[in-house]
């Protein structure tokens, strides 16, 4: 499937998925489009670094071991007491 034939919204969604870039980059290299292949490699590298940073920050704390992760912003993980109701 040629990604350029998709509507813009689907194309953006497809480009946002990092696992699709291996196919995009390999097809681009075969077609001689090295700029697209380079951008795909850069995107996947940046995405990997962000995921590794978030994972290292999460696993560096002991919260993951004690399961005391609280999501204060959206209200998940916190039970209301009778006094708060």
C-alpha cells in the first residue's frame, strides 16, 4: 500500500506509529529517497530515547516496586474517604 494515497489524517496517524517507519525507510531506500529514510531513522531514535528516559525515571524510584503510583491529575488511583464525600 502506498502511504501517499491515504487521506491526510490516516497518513499522520500512520507516521505517528514508530513501528511503521521500518517499512517506510526500507521502501524509501529502494526508491532512492534517502531524505525520508533519514527522517524515519531520526524519528525512531528520538522516540526510543524518550521511552528509555521515561522508563529509567519510572524504574529509578521504588514506587514501581511498592505499587504506590498515584495519578493525581486525572484522579486515578486515589480513593475518596467518607470525609471527602
